[in-house]
C-alpha cells in the first residue's frame, strides 16, 4: 500500500477527469456543497458516500482490508 494519498490529493489528481464539483455531485447523488465541505475538511464523510465518490464519481475501485 505504498500508493496511499489523502482524499483531497486523490480528488485533485482526478479533478480534470471528473470536471467540476457539480459533476461529481451528480454522479454520486450528493450536493455540490457537500463535496466542497468534504474537500475543505469541514464535513465528515460516511463510508457509503466515500465508496460512491471513489467508485461512481472517480471510476476507481475501492478495496478496504481490515486485518
């Protein structure tokens, strides 16, 4: 797991691919203001929302291992 980055860093890396916050919010069924609050660290995020952002919004696969 050498490739771990912050959530904000991951969004920044893929922002060009996704477009603006409105598009990410539309893809994930959230509001732009909520995406903005997550990016600025002013809101907590539920695991289910995090999953939707990664899988649906960014088109990536989220794997979580607890061991």
